[in-house]
């Protein structure tokens, strides 16, 4: 059983993180950086290296950039099985009944050749990225702090989806504010059932990256980035995989007028000695498209679409193993030497993988020239 860190100390931690960022003596920034942090929200990939957009930022030698993001995310994705076993056992006579282990064992016996999943996770993540322009490129360090099991806002996410008429997969039949990740492949060869033991706070796996700018004729900038993620998070949890992951990505940025167009693509080699809660992980592919444009009153707007393959691709041939598509809308503003953005993300189209059903983030960044 994993230890659980009380959530009441979250505010001091967040304040301390903010102080770390604003303590830098920043000179005037000419503009909001073209590439900004966009932390991942897929609970299946929290411990795996994935394309990080902050690594696309190009800095001249001697320049510094720092960014802090505070994000809340909520993920709910289930196959039909747990709702059906609830019904068969009469559990639907009372709403919000917990899925107990005996129900899952019955499913495994009755449907051994089915892929089965029940993913109910919410949490916070605080991400800090610091970048330094050095001779030959840009060196970056990304350190995440992840808290699973809070802030108990399932009611708001459920109400939001219902108000928009989005299928909630019978969310009303299950309890709110509980953590459960249950995954089963065909043949019951791989089965994981993890509950409140996942509710903990701590550092996730940290990533070191080095970007090399490329000569370009048609783009404003482009860069190749090599990255390595170290097993600094606790393995066997959502905080870490226990492996050393390697990534290679490309970032391109066009600015023909006031509108900025960005494309990023990458591939991640996941260490076979690492795992997702004991599941063998598949290598990952990534694609990202983003458009920024000035709005009004000094604000900029951004629309981003990203597609990531699943680390469970070779294990589960159902939604948790499918590529995940996530959509984000951001509004940004420069404030003196700093910039800030507020981001809302939600999967409004039919389920395409296991990205968070909804998420929002507040990001603060500084650029010192």
C-alpha cells in the first residue's frame, strides 16, 4: 500500500513553486514565446516521456526562459462491462455504488476474451520548465509534481458534459471522487486493478532535453530536440515508469503575418524495463498542430490539436490502446517581462483514446534576454 500525502499542503507547495519562477530577474520580453508548455493529461502516460511543446523554444546563447503550469485534469472512460455487472447484481437500485473487486473477478470469468477497462482518475499537476540558450542550441529541464485523487471535482465535470449533451458512459451509476484504474486484455493475460493506493503526491519523471536549431528558408524557425526522461518518479504508480525513456522530436514555426502556425512531431522509445502499473509499454508517436493569433486588448488566442499514440497499443486493442486526440483553447497575455495563459481542454468528440475528458491550466512564464 502506497502512502498518501494529505492534500491540505497543496497551497504552500504551489506558492513555493510560483516563488521559484518569479524570483528570476527577467528583462523585457518582446513577445509571448512561440512555443509554450502544454503538459500531458493522459493518465496512461503520466509516467512516460511524451512530446513537450516547451522544448520547441529556441534561445540565443545566454538567454533564459522559465515557465510554471498548474493544471487540473479529470479522466473518466469505461467499457460496458462494469455497468452491466452493476445491473446484474442489483447494484443500480442505489446509485453511485462502488465497483468492488468481486464484480471485476466475475467479469474476468464471464468475458475472458474481452478487453475491459474502467478508468476514473482526477488530479493536479504542477510543471516547471527552465531553458538556457548555450552554444549550439537550447538546454531544457522539465520537472513535474503530480497529485492524484483530488480536488474531488467530479460533480462539475459530470454536469458540464451533461449540459452539452455529451455521452457520460453512465457516469451517474458510479461514485464520484474515487480513483480506480482497471485494465484487462483478451485472455486475462494482463490485468491491473489499482485504487486509492494511487492517491499520492510527489515528483514525476523529470526530462532533460537539448534542441538544435536548423537552417530554414520557408519557416521562421525549426528545431530538432533530443530528450531523455529519468525515473525520478515512484515506479508502480502514475508518477513514474521505472525506466529511462528517449525521445526525438521536430518543431516548426511559420509566421507569414500576425498569425503563427506551428507543427510538431516526435517519436518516443520507451524503456522495456519500465512499465505502466506492470503493463509492458509500446513506443509512442506524436503529432501537434497549433495556431496563435492576436485577439483584442493585448490578448492572444490559441487553438491546439495533438494526437498521441497509446503506451498500451500492443496490449489492449480497444480505446485505451487507441491514439488519443485532445483539443485545447488558450488565451494569453504579456505582462511586463512575463507572460501568462489560461488553457481549457476537453474531448468534445467521441472517445478516441484516453486523454482527459476535461482539463484546465494556468501558466506563467518569463523570458530573460
